[in-house]
C-alpha cells in the first residue's frame, strides 16, 4: 500500500534506508531536517513540500555567520593598522612595509571586484614576488593573507545569511558585528598610533562593503565568486533535509521549497522541478542541478533561444518545455523526458538521444545533422512538418530540407517512418577503392552465416568519390560489432582476389551479380534522398534468403593441363605426414579425397577443375605448418574459393557432397572452426 504523508509535520523525521516509499505522497508536508538518505523514493510526490533547516539549526548557523563577520572585521581592521604604518615618519622600514601593504590592499579590492577572488589570489602571488623584492616577504604575507581571509570570512558569512534568510537583514546584522570587531581592534591600537583608528575603521568599512558585495554576487550565481558559494551552500545545508544516495526517479517536486537540501549522489532520473522554489540554494553535488542555467530551465520550463551545447543533460525531465530555437549541439539528452516539448528549429546536431522519450514533441524545422537516435528513442506522435539535415549558413539558411519539395510537409506519423530506417541498421562503410563484387559476395556470406541477424539491405549511400555506406536492417539483439568485423575480414580477403577470380562466382550466383550491379549503379548515379551531406541511392528491400553458402571463387585464371596440375597436387600431398590412425584421417587424407572428387566430377568444367585443384595444392602447402596465423588466413581464402566453385552445382553432385563433408573437417584441422 502506498504511504500517505501529505500535509504532515515530518520535521527531523528519519526515513533513512527505507525501501517502501515508492510512490509515497509527501505533498504539502513539512520535511525540514528530515533524513531520506539511501531511501527508495521513485515516483514520490513532494509537490508543495517544505524542505530545509529546522529552526534551531537555522538560528545556530546564523550565530556562526555573525561570529565569522566579527572575525572578518578584526582582520580588516588589522589590515588598516598595518597600512597606517605608511605615515609613521619615525621608522622608514615601517613606512615601506605600510606602503607596500596599502598598495596590495588597493589592488586586491580592484581585482576582487572586477575579476573575482580567484583572480585576486593569482594577482596576489605575482604581487608577492614584487613585494618580496621591495619590502620582504612578511609585509606581503600579512597584508595579502589578512585581506583574503577577511574577504572570504565575511563573504561566506554573508552568503550563509542570505542562503538562510533570503534577505539582507541578517547580512547587515553581520556587518554590524564586523564593524564592532574592527572598532575594538582599532581602539587597542589607537593609544599607540593616532592614525590607527581612522585607518582601521576605514578599512573595516571598505572590507565589509566588499564582502557584502561578494556575498550578494556569489548567491546570484556569479562564477567569479563561485569559491564563496561553494563554501556557503554546503555550510548552510548542514542539518537540512537530506536526500543523499536516495532514488528520486520520477519524483515530483512541483512548487516545493528546497533551500538547504542535500542532493549529493542522488538518482534524479526524470524528476520534476516545475516552479520549485529556492532550487539554487540546494547542495547539488555532481547532479545536473549544479548548473544554474539548467536549474532555471527546470523551474520555468522556458529554454527558448538558450544554448545548451555539449552539456550533460542525461535523464533530465523537460516535459512540455519550450525549447524552440534552442541549441543542443553535442549535448547528451539520453533517457531524457521530452514529451510534448517544443523543439521547433532546435539545433540537434550530434545530440545523443538514446532512450529519449520524444512522444508528442514538436520537431518542425529542427536541424538533425548526425543526431544520435537509436531503436530505443520514442518517436510516437512526433509533430513535424519538415526538418533540415544540416545546420544553416548565411549562404544556405534551409540546408537539405526534408521533404525536398518546399511545398510539401510530412503528414502525421510520416516523420517517424522517414527517420526510423536510419538508426536500426548495420552500417558498413567502405572508404578506399570500393570493389562492388567483393561487397556483394561478402555481404551474402555474412547473411548466410548469420541467418538469425535477419539482414536486409535498406539503403546505399555514396559519400564522396568512390566511397559508399551500405546500410542493412538487423534483428533487434544482433551484435553489430561482431557482424561488422566479420564482414570486413571477409571483404578484405575477397578484395585481394583478381577480377577473373571473382568472375566465376558472379556467373554462378544471380543475387551476387544483381547486388554488384546495384552497388555500381549507386556509385555512378546517386539519387533518391539525402541525410546530412550523404547522397542515398534508391536501393532497398533486398532480402537474403536460402541456404547456399557462397563465399568466393578460386584459382588461377589460366587453364593448365589437368594432369600436370593434379600431379603437382599429389607431390604436395606426399610431403605431408600420414595420419597415425587410419580411422582418423588428417589433412593429407582429406585433401586426397577432395582431389579425387574434383577430378572425377562430371559437373565441373576443365577450367573449374583447374581452379579447384590449385586451391587443394595451396591447402597442401599450408598443411606443413597449419597453426601459423598467416598460413591460416591463406587456408581460409582457399577454402572460401573452393566453396565458391561448388556453388550452383546440383546438390546430388558427388563433388558437392564431398565438399560439404570434407571442407568443414579441413577447416577444423586448420583451426578455423
């Protein structure tokens, strides 16, 4: 039964490790200080809930921030005292050190305001080298360390106060503590140095104002002061609501108040943050909530014209978001929820969309160059009148529009049908000297060796001069990596054969001949439709069926005297060792049987017998060292050629029966399977 905690006071309640909270209802509940560490909260409803700190923790942290403010005031006042030594005429050494301190402090102020604390730290190191040369390391070290410590101390205190109270009231209370601390220190030194009070007070006031400014900018998300924010937010979240290591997949935080909440190491797959309050005050860890731009998008649902290039937005929930004209170039949106989102004219070049839900989304005018959809991308009900296959340029603002006719648009459901064949395919890219006949032979071999893959050619694409991409549809669970590797291993061996060696196979197999002609046509006359800068041919629906194992064609194209060739084969065979067990024939005996079957065949022509015997001779020569890798490749090619010669012969032919029986056994002895 689903737990219902709606509207309850759950402050400080411990739900740590609970696995029974899936789909639980926490709407309108007060969960300040509650501990949900490692809990299963998939699908939980936290809409309008109030998270954050309990009152006692908030008071304690505010007091600590005041103490930091006082410390900051003391440090700034001490800086003022050191700077006042510039006017001490009784000691020239003090004057030099005081002047150096004054210069460093002024530089620190200017750089901290214009470029941030990190830049002022770097500048301080450079200034330190100069200060060391002019006045010794002590003056620089004291001035710079106190300035930085004072700025950070009060800035953190102010940022914590802002994170907790959301207003300047507490920050100004801290400022009063800072000035009080400064005044106390100034009073101590006033008795000895007349200008100390004035300088201490002035620097304390200036330092306090600088720190207030830094705190304000840090909480506004200014990256120049991220150091302060990165310290203040975790500090302000101490004792707050914790979702560490919890599973919040599909959880709903609509209009929830979330300041001082810990989301470190939390699973936030497709969680909803619509109109959530104070999402910028949470402790995000490494989740997508760390990005201020993304937080704003999640809260408002408005991302029109925004740039999200190359960001990791995996598993984000952008349901019904306005993303028109937004740029997602190279962005990972895998497993994201984009249901009913408006992606009109969005730039989706190289956007990763594996498992992304685009149900009902609007894609009219989107730029989808090389986007990464897969067979798990949901495209049901996508609204799309037209798309562009490349990004626009000044010269071509509407590049490669689909449909090509600008007067036409996709009908309902047509876009999903148009784009679907592009992703569920085995892509075989040939980039150097395409051999159409070798492509045809290798592809048929692959289809017949893997009938479970259900290979079906759906398109051929010409890519530049003499380059082609063969796309084949596959069964859903096919290992495309393995299929591709096997195909190209076979193709490269076939490509090494002469045209005359391949020709006999083409004469015997009409499918290979037809496919070869289609590939030649695709290379010479590309047409039909285009994806990206790719011209696709109008070849599709070629099914590979049947059981014939056509792999290659053998031999030397010249016809020699069969007696001479057969004699050479016998010589090579005699150099092989006899099988130790007559009941278990080995390479010599198997090849001898194959030689006899070829010579006695009435179905093979003289030319084909010569070709086949040459391959038997090759196998005999390889048989001397059958386990060498280079020899194994030669043997594989020879066996492939023999299979090709036997293709097309009647199944009752004795040579075919001998080949079906002997070639697998020969392959096994050569370690080929």
